[in-house]
C-alpha cells in the first residue's frame, strides 16, 4: 500500500499522542478520501497535526 493513500487526513490521536514520553509508539488514525479509515503505528509523528493531509508510504504517515 506504499504511497497509495494520497490525500488522507490525520485523526485526533496525533494530538493526544504528541504528549507521550520518548520511546513510545504512536497510533495515527487516518481518514481516507473515500471515507474509510486506517491506522498506522510509528515511533514519532514529527510535525503532523490533526487535520493534516498526509500520504502513507512504507507503513508511515507523512505530511503531503
């Protein structure tokens, strides 16, 4: 599915997860353009914020 999720939107867990201690993993809930959803796990969220448009590549979410 690498790169196949153009235009998805990051869900509300990113904001909550930004406060987690270092070394934790983050569950990032993503709403796809077609209304479906998906969740990715990654070790940091970088500059992702709730409502950002993202792309998913190699199982990670990146700002689009």
